C-alpha cells in the first residue's frame, strides 16, 4: 500500500511540474516569436534583457531548472516502476497502452533532454559566460541576443537539428497535457475529451510555433 501511495504521489508531483513546464514553454515561445518582428530585433532584445536582469525572473530561473530535474528524475523512476510492475505485455491493451505517444514518453523525453543540453550550450551558457555584442536601443545599450539567434539559425545543420528536436517535443506534449489531468484525478466523461483536444492543439501550437522561428530565419 505504501508503494502504491508513493507511486500515486510521484505521478501527482510530476503532473504539477509538467503543467508548470508547459506554462514556461508558452511564455518562452511568446518571447521568442518577437525575433520575427520586423523592427531590427529591438523588441526581442528588450524582452531578453528584461528576462536576464529582472531579479524575480532570475529567481524563477532556478525554480525552472529544479522543475526540469525533478520532472526528469520522476519520469525515470515511474518508468522503471512501470517496467517492474508489468514484466509482460497485456494480452489486450487499452488505449493508454497502445497510444504511440504514451508508449514512447520516456524515449521522447530522453531525446528532448539531449537536445536541451545542446540548446543551453548554444544560447544560455553563451549569454551567461560568452561575449555578445551590444546594440543601442533608445539610447541604451542592450546585448544583441537577437543576432546570436539569427546567426545560429542561418546554419542549415542547426535548423534541421532544432526542427527534429521540436517535433519530438510536440510528440511529448501531445500526451503530457491530458496525462497530467488524469494523474491529478480530473477525469469526467463531459470534459475529458475536450482536454484531449486541448492537449493536441497545445502540442501543435507550441512545437509549431518554435519550429517556425528557425525556418523563417533560415529562409529569409
């Protein structure tokens, strides 16, 4: 009984952390889309400067990193528990077991993690520890993060890598959102189908929105 309760608790925590990470992705996407605005990267650079200079945002940054680590660890633990609890396949599997995205959540998660590390190297660590040129906006100097992004996405191998990665992110999100609601016990015949639909729409919009950025930059 204790093990069962522990497993349920892990799923609830993972669901809450997952919803938090999805909300981060939406905010992150809204800022990144500013790079496509035809204003000489001003809006993007101002927003990026705010994100790296605001003390509240900087404090939340560590909460975000903690959320990623917790999500990864719980995902690995729960997957191992599932493998140990079901050493043989069900003779007749339900939808939750036959769903492609449900079956391969741990695999898409591992791919996302690998590319996330590369993403941090390309942008986060470069912004924190590397040298970035400055640009003047309304008489104030800002680090030109926009130029860094544009230069990266002018390289075809980088664009292909990011599109590949973001497709897997979309696959992961397709199952993650509605799965989080199920883990929280929020199931009902009336609104569960709507949650499944919202999950699919969110996955397409988030992954598609991020994919548009490198494609537009490379093709422009």
